[in-house]
């Protein structure tokens, strides 16, 4: 079997591995194997093929990895649905306990319960929404937050 065919088979295998893992590394190595197949196809020696593979793979990682890391560290700019309500301030309109209560959150009345099961939050108190469970806001009194 000719060397360029071996490199093409390696590229296909690496491409399939990338498809199933979505790691980006296998995809870059598949591209490097294609470059090595091209070098083999134009008559480059084994050392030249391996160098082409190594250099292309290394350059690909050096260029693509920082871009990918930057994209992964950016938080989602748009929070939708109940996730958009987390961290918002609300007013207690019916006493909130560890099991029940009502708050006014973003202009709407929500069922609520206190984050601390033993806590009672009086009417008129300002609270922060810590999380949303179904249609219930889990809240914590504003003045007790660190």
C-alpha cells in the first residue's frame, strides 16, 4: 500500500474519532494527516511526511486552541426563561417560609420558598432569587447576603 493511502486512511480514522468525540484535537490531526498524504503524493520521503504531519498538527493546535479556549470562557450573553430571573431582586408579598410564600418578581407574582428551611421572611422584605425550581423561586433575604 502506498504511503499516501495510509495517510488518507489515518485521516479518515481521525475524522471519525473527531465526529464521535467532538474534541477538536482529532479533527486537527485528521487535517494534518491530509497534509502528510499530500506530501507523500508529491513524492516526499517518510521523514518529510512525518514532519509535515507534526508541524501541521502543532500549528493547528497553536492557532485554534487559544481561539477555542477564549470562546469557551465567555459566558452566555443571553439568559432566557427562568434562568434570566436568577440573581434578580424581588419583594415579598406573602410571608415566605421554607415551604411556601409569594413574591413579586419582574412585575409578576411567583410562588416562593426560603433557601433556609427554618427561615421566615416577612411581607415587604427585599429578597434575591437564588434559583428557580419549576414555578417556585428559591429566595434569600437581601440584608443577610454576604
